[in-house]
C-alpha cells in the first residue's frame, strides 16, 4: 500500500522517538523548515563502492546534505577516528556535504546544555534554507515529489533506469511498464521480455518457503538455492535477469527495488545452486515496444 507524503513525514519521525537527542534535534529541524519540497530521510542507508553500509542520522537528498548528531559514543578517540573514516567514505560515495551537531561535551563528560544544542540546531536550519536558495539560483534544486516516487512514467520518459537513482516500484506491473507491459496485475516471479534473451525477475533475497536466496554485501552477486532440493540445470537457464528485488523500505513499505542486470555464471553454478553476477547498473528503455 502506497503511503502519502504526510504519512511519510509522520512515520519518519516516529522511527526516532526512542533516541532522545536525535528526536529533539530532527523534530525541531523538520518543524522549523515547514517546507515539504525538501526531501528528508531519517537513518538513511548509504552504500559505498566497496560494499560497506552506513546510516546517516538525517539526510537531505535534493540538497546533497546530511547531518550527524554526535552523542557520547562518538567522543572516544577510537570512535572519532572511526567517524572520520566513515564520513570520508560517505562523502566519497554520495558527494554530499556533511554537517554535525555536538551533543556530548568531552571536557565536562556530560551532555551539553539544551539551549546550546538548540542554538546549533537553529544555525543548521538557517544553513538548510540558505542552501536551498543557493541550489535554486543555480537551477540545481529538484522539488521533492513523493507522490511520483514510484511512478514508472518518470523512468520511461527519462529513457533509462539506473541503480544510483534508487529506483523502486510498488507493484510488479509498475516495473514491467518500463519494458512495455500493458496488462493488469502480475504475480509471477518472472516475466520474459518478448523477442529478447532477457527476463524481469522479482526475487525474495532471503529464506522464503522452498527457497533461500541471498545478495552479497557489495550487491554484485545473487545466490539462489532450493531448501532440501535441487535447482534446474544451469545450462538450461541462459536468460539474462533484470532484477527488482522484493524489499522493505525504511518505513516498512513493500517495494520492488532495482538492483541491475544479472548474468548466470555457469562456472559457479550447479544443480545445487545458481550464482548470478551483476553486469550492468544502468539499462536503457525502449518505450516503442509493447508486450
């Protein structure tokens, strides 16, 4: 079920209700901005090129900006070094600008005064507003259109789908629209693209029923196994797979996330498991064909 932008905002804030400082700072930011053209995400997952995964406390994708709230566990010398390395990798992966709000005072070994944290938070709010104006003046600001987020027409008009754009759809049929599908609901895990050697695959990449499929941490390898049984002869499974994995987003909504084009490896596959490797992260669409 698709949630509205209003529900998205409310659910996002409810995610951090048990984190007292994050809850205070992020709620103040969201309430003060009152600008639903600015996209935000709490605990945004960032995946680096080497497969590492990090969570940013608050992310503004259409401002290329993220915020970290430095609480007590960030204060040790060991964690400071880890934070520096982590943030460098996030910046390398996203190109985003980083800001931090310090909550814990190392000298007094206590949390800072609430008024001081509030002043720093308000400075960050001012920075957000200025950054939006800067992006607008340079015509780099793209309005957050949450209602269109899962609309396949956006990808069709653009002419391609790319992993880096975080493409996801709510239903099989929405993903299939990108490849000319014109019918109603589609439930099967696979749909073959007519007159090609390709198929669209909607796998569940976890143990499910008779299957135990998995995705590597670097997102480049899918292993498919049947629990207590054999899989088909890999030599008979030559079709190229365009993968939209069954997935829950950070608010618990079921989506089908584009992972790329995967090819079966005959060398690593057998009748006990099939192994597929990602060969493409971007696929051009042909809007002229209908199937």
